[in-house]
C-alpha cells in the first residue's frame, strides 16, 4: 500500500516537482484545528473489507483480507477508520476513510531500507506488538478523501505514544497528491539504491539528527569546545557588556562613554563561547555596500585559545549570508597581521591612519566571495522573517503559516469596525 490523498482544492495547482519540505511540518501540526470535524475508531472486519474495495478502485491492489487479519491479530492498532463527527453513530459506525500504520522492528526497518520489506504481507518478525517499542513506523496507507483529510492529523497523533514517538515515519508516495502533501508535512525522500516499485520512499525524521549549523549560530553545542551565537535578548547583551568592560574599560583603560558609544543597539553582536562560558565578542554594523567589524574583544584568560579565530570567521560568514561582498574595519596597527592571517584582509587603497581612545588605527578591507544562499529579495519570505542569523531553521512565523487568515485583507471592515480595533491611532500602521 502507499500513502494516498485524492486531489483537493489545496493541491489543484501544485507542481509535480514541488519540494517544499516542512512548510506545515508535523512538528507544528495543530491537530485541535485540523481534526476537529473527524473521529477515528477501530473498524470491524466487514468495514475493513469494504474500505479495501474502495482503495483498490482508486489506487490498485493492496493487502489481502487474510494478511490484514494476521496483522490485526498481532496488533489491533494497525488499521484505524476515519469518519465525519457530525454523521458518526457509535451504534452503527461507518468508516469513510482509514489509515494503516505498521510499527516496525529493527529487522523490519532494515528490510524497508534494503527493499525486502513486503508491506502487503509483512513477515511476523518485521512488526512489533502494542507493548513493544518501534524502531520505525511505516504508513502503509492513508485514504482520506475530502473532509476526511483532517484524519491525517489524528493518524500522526497515534504515533506519538511513548513506544512510538522516537521512531522515524516512512511512506511510499505513489500518487501525485501524496507527492505534494507529504513533503509539506516534513517528509523527504530517502537516498537508497533499493528499487522495489516506482514509488519513492519518504521519511519524516523524529530521532535526534546531527544538524549542520552555520558557524555564527553554533551555540549551544554539546559536541564542540568553541561556539558562537547571535545576541537576541538582554541576557546575551549583558554577556557582551561583561566581556567588553573587562577588556576595554578594565585592561585598556578606555573611558566608558567612548567604549559604549551609542551604536550598540543599532548593531548585531556575536558572542564566542568556550565550554559554555562567554569568552569573546564582536560587533557588526551594516551599511549600504559594506559591513563593518568592530569591538573585537577576547577575555585575557582565553587569548591563547582559538576563540578569536572562530568568532571573526563567524562574523565573516554572517556578513556573506547577509549578502555583503566587502568588510571594512578600523584596525589597531598592532593587529594588522592578525587581520591578514584570519580574514585575508588588506590595507585599504589610500588607507587613512587616525587615532581614537588612545590607540592608532588604519583602514582595512576584506573582499568576500558571494554566498550561494545569501539573503536577498528573491529569498523565500518565510526565511527572511526568521530571527537574525537563524535563517537555516523554521521560526515561529513558519509555524503560524499553518493557520488560515482570520483577518483577510479582502474583507472590507465598516467604519465602526475599524474604529473599534484602531481607536484614534496616528501615524503609520505597523507591518511585518
């Protein structure tokens, strides 16, 4: 069997090559909203036989009744029926859709990946019972026509119990609608050489995966001694103040007003960590055509470590991701060679030399190569909306996209309605 969802309005204009992984991820699925009109229940064998006939008419051959009896005798949770809540009668339950879930043993998981797993009539050793922990879960079928689609949320709720919640979810997507639906729920194709049908095997990963994160958003990191994070809250900014006060005000006797010069709240700050302890910081100010690195500070006790190299390279990558091709810096003359070594910097053409806060400086330039995924106006709007420096993972507004608009722009409010929600407000209306 294969995951199946007949075409509905939402997929009417979908492209066969769509690759929108996780736009409405199962991690963020609002089951209370999506499944409020449906119920699920354990169907009788007669109902299962009737549903199989519907399945065969739309998709093709599936498991035999005898095979299903064997599977349900071992684990009654294998098949669940779906019905509309408004027409459901417990005394005479009639299924309008169904889903089949096969909890796999380790042997079954390996068989699925190597192509030897038979979903229509699986070996007994490939499945686990209700009382056993699943190594993986295979969605053998999802038949949810029309309004039954809300049952998909309840189907995934069924695999969140303690013995199921850590198991990755698999399915073969044989229909066009399934190929559009499942990727939007967060499923992605499995890279395997096993070819058992024309249907691609997809997986939704729930186990802990090693996520590749950019160097400027590597904190917290339980696997690395050095890490860097973007300042996003007052606690982080207090760490910046602590490090810079120690280095510039304490060691270099820089006057407070010259160190904290009024530019901090209009800049991006990075913090470098060593074993969870704030050890370094850098400030980035962004201008038209160039980014400026400044206020590089490393605590005295960490200057023999590599944290200075790590945080400066993180700042470089951050600027590249923001689309900048030039970094500009006012560099203390004693650190010119350091900038050349770490950033590949050069002294600017016709560089000016000047003095402030009792140190001598010179202008330096870093020429950057273009980042292939640099943020631009062509970037997906949801990526642009994400927190600064965290463009690589979905944010809170990605999650909000699963809700339909409750205040659509097309609805024209009456003067009284407008006054009730916006009383005597002057100036522009805030936007995203």
